[in-house]
C-alpha cells in the first residue's frame, strides 16, 4: 500500500469527522449526555459511582473510516467543589476536545457518548493542566461498574471509570490512545476573559448563566 493511497484514506477519515461545536453547544450536549447516563437507558452511572466523582469529563466522539479509522470529539470537564450549603457544588465547565486514531478493517462510522468519572485528586490534576493528556499514557481508565453487580460496600479502586454508549457500526469504545486537549479559545469566549482550566475548576471563576443547564443535572449529586 503506497503513501499516496494512505494519504487519501486518511483524508477521507478527516473529512468524515464533524466540525467542533461552540462552547455553549458543548455544554448543552454534555447536559443531555450526562442526564441520559444518570436516568436513561443502560448503561447508567450508579449513584455510588457518581458520589465518588471528584470531577467528570463528558464527551461526544465521532469515529469514521474505511480502512484507517480516526476519531474527533468535544465536551467539557466539571469538578466537584468543597463548600457549604450556600456554595456551589460543582465548578463551571471547561472545554475539552479529543482526537485519536487506529488501524483496522472496519467500515462506516459511529457516534459515542462518553463519561469519565475521575475519583482521585491525581486524575483531576492531570486534566487540569493546559497540555494534552494521552489516555493510556499519563492516565488510564477502567470500565465503570454496573449497578446490578455492585455490592453495598463498594468503594472506588480506580482513578478513572469509563462509561460509554455508541450508536453505529463499531460497538464499544477503546479510549486507549485518545488525546484530550484543553480549548483555551472557547474558554476565553465563554467566560469573557482568559482563564485556565485549573482556574475554572477551582470554582473561583463564576460560570455564565447559560451553564445552568449542565449544573442543574448535577444538583444534589
């Protein structure tokens, strides 16, 4: 298989992947995804797992390809805050994008909704940086437990639990090799000033009123 042919296949993959949404679009999208994982069809995120979350990464990823496959997606990260009854329970959202690739004999494409439940400070710290994070590199994930098989004494043992749903031909999701990147320009536009992911997740940056659609899904969680 020559380089020209490989280049054409790669180009076809990239053309097939959708353009990224606006920041508010990502927030709205994340609210819908999270609501479905909490109260929709299986697989759902058990209440105990959600309570263990120090932060959540919520993404919509599109994969497509002929022989070579690629993925592209966007979403947000949001962090649980330590505060009293009058303090907000969760931070505002910070924008993230994903990219990845692989090799296989698949044909077609799919859309995948994914929620990463971060249960340790170290995992949150990785996603708080203004640099790319490669899953399977700096940080690893474990398939999230099923509520039907959890014991009453369950406690988190993994730094990241992965929940995903796919609608398409591939079925399932391997996040190994996926790269997560902060989107500084979208955060700038959304918050009206230059802010880092860490500053947003600290709770020191007040989220715009439009973020309520996502924060309301997490109310009391």
